[in-house]
C-alpha cells in the first residue's frame, strides 16, 4: 500500500500542537459585542455610512468583481480615480492599486530589484513585515538583513556593496509600533545612490498632516528616489493595497510586477470604499490626531499602573507579557471582559518576547479608553 501523501502533515501538526503553535480561526460576530483593540480599523471607517455606501454604489455600478487582471478587463474608471486620489492625498506623483498590500510589497521588492543580473542589493530591516521579507525571498537579488532601525548599519552595508541597491523598511513596525528613522535612512540612501522603499501600512491615516502618512511627515513624499506601499485595509477600512512613487517607477511596475500583472484587479467595492474613506479623511483630518491621542492615552494609563509598554509612535501599543502562556491567558481574560486585544508570542516575534498588541482607534470614546485600560490592568499577570 503506498503511503498517504499527506501523512507528514499529521506529524507536523503534532509538533506545532506540542509547541502551542496551532492556529485556529474564530469567526467574529457582526455586532459590536467586544471593544476592539485588536483590529486595524484605526479611524473607525469600515462601518462609516459613507464608506459602506461607497462600496455598495461601486458594486452596483461596476459589479461584484473586477472581472479580470488590471491589464485585461480589471481596470475601471474607479481604479484610475482611486490611484489619482491616493497619489494626490499622500503627495506622490503616481500610484498603482493592487488587490492587497501584501501583493503590493511583493511587487515593489521584486520589480525594483530586477532585472536578474543587475547586481542589486536588497537591504532589509530585521523587523520588517512578512510581506517585505517574502518580497526579498522572491526577488532574484542579493540580500542583506540589517539590525532594526539602524541607519548606520544601512550605511555600512551600502558602502561595502558599492553598487545598485534598494533599502526596504516598514515606517511603523507591526510588532512594537515603533517608527523607522526615515529621514536618516533617506539621507544614507542618497549618499550611496540607493532607492528607499517604505511600507507605510501603519502610517497612512495616522501619521503626517491629516493622516497623509509617515513619508509626508518626514518630508519624503514625492521624492524621486522613494517609493511607498500603503494598504487600504487598515485606516481606510477597506481592502487592497497601493504603491506610490515617481511616475516612471509606477509605469515600470505596470509592465513588470508579476503580482500586478497576474492577479485579478481590486474589487470595485473595495476601491469605492477606499475612495469614500479618503473623502472622509480629507473632511475630518482630526481623526488622525485622535487615533494618536488614544494610543498615547492607553500607553500612559498602562505604564502608570506599572505595566511595561513601548511608547507608541503611531496607533500600535505593545505591552510586555512575562511568558507566552501568560500572554495567551491575559488576552483570553480581556476577551471574557468584553475587550479584544492582540497577542504576539514566539515565533511571530523575533526577539522571543511575548506581548499584548493593542491597536488604538479614533472612534474610541474617553470612557471606552479608560475602561479598556482598566480591564488590561485588572487582568494583567500577577495583579
Ligand atoms: C506592515 C504591513 N505591511 C503590509 C501588510 C499587508 O497588507 P494587506 O493586509 O493589505 O495585504 C500588513 C498587514 O496586514 C502590514 O501590517
């Protein structure tokens, strides 16, 4: 009898189970039965009436799906409008919309390090998001992983290489919510003629004037040597991703980025929702300030109560837990009291430190903020 070809999965599953690493899906309810400090709806826009109507109207007009890849039938006037609006809002020359931020990052890293044999070096921060890491893995280029948020390490790496290079970093790192030293990184890249790719997934809608993002805040939006990735799925409450940069870079991506060319275009409803969110954000720039104030308020309340947290540079607040087991229990205790929080533990965290990961929201009232902080403190391990 030949072996079942998937038998190996049982053995691997057993190893994951023994290490406490089996992941399970937990469908959430449609109602707001939990205060959500775990999702990425930073500005509280995903259920905003105008945003939902933007999605519905786009679906009614253009259909439920894009019908094809962007280069075949998947580009509509809505996609073009969204690209113009994103570029304009964030201060870049041009934009290109993808079906996800993940696909956008894969596109940027692979297409900007080509063609094969160009000798391009990818210089990647060790704390980068998985989608940038996967882009580096996919790219047929040399790679150097540098210590976290360390422009000097980037400088040394670029100097030793001496050729074409692309430095790659998150603007706000997903695990601890700390910001990259973008101005210093851009300076180092310029000294060596390297390009800089910044994933601003956690910066759009939160940082910069009226939420125009970390690159706008750093005076780098629209620079000839800088490309940004954004996601439509966090602050904009929709789904999808985009690359922003010089027009010639965007044209190059249209012709060469495989996750653009061989992927069905973004669903019209997602484009319509993102456009509606940008309109709300333009009209209500205070949402960006509010989400930052909520993050700082959470941090201050938690640290005043004796917890150890990283001072937030944007909307993510990372709170240290004593062990992986304690972190899981802590998050479960919060949930039981009506509060959803994220829980990060090894191997998802490179430094081995388990933490609760809280995401601030602009639509959280002061009372909800105080209640959430009180719940986290009351359920903290050892309290
Ligand atoms: C830093 C970062 N980059 C990229 C992504 C991927 O974006 P998307 O969810 O739109 O694929 C995420 C989150 O999911 C992220 O946190």
